[in-house]
């Protein structure tokens, strides 16, 4: 049960991160198709209204497909997500070059190298999350 709750908390966090990224107003309730076994708390905490309405989702976050509404400008959403992808790709590229430099890895303190590896893993995970 604890693992299920942790997974649901993480889904809520992912939806909230996406909302922040694309600039959805905090009070806006978005329509979403929700597949699978998602408790009633996830849509409530993520400010989503479950629907069976057809339409192409503008975002898929786990079992949640967020649909376009008047609250969201689909073109602006796509542009912001693409800009964030580009930023993350740039950071990943920079860190991969830095960590691929034998001089840096050999001379830098181990904790600095490890911190850079953790940043790389974090940026890679964020990029994967954006799809």
C-alpha cells in the first residue's frame, strides 16, 4: 500500500511540474482521460477532471492523458515543452562532454565528479519525462 501511495504522489508531482512548465493557471482544472487504476485523489490533487471525451492528448503523464481545453494554448504548450527539451539536451551534452574529459575526471575531487553525474542523471530523467 505504501508503494502505491508513493507512486500516486509521484504522478501528482509530475502533473504539477508539467502544469508549471506550460504555464497553466494554478486554479485551472484540466480535462484528462485517466487509464488504469488511479485513485480519486490523484485527479483531485493534480486539479484534473476525468473525462471520456475523445481528442488528441496534449500530454501523457503515466496513466493520465491531458486534453486540450480553453485553459491551455496547445501551440504555446508545445513550444514551451520543446524549449525545455532543448535546454535539457544542451545541459546533457555539456555534462557528457565534461564527464568524457579524462582530465576533468582525473583531477576533480570525486564528490564533484559524482555531483556532475547526478546532475546528468537528473537532466536525463527530466528529458525522458517530457517524452
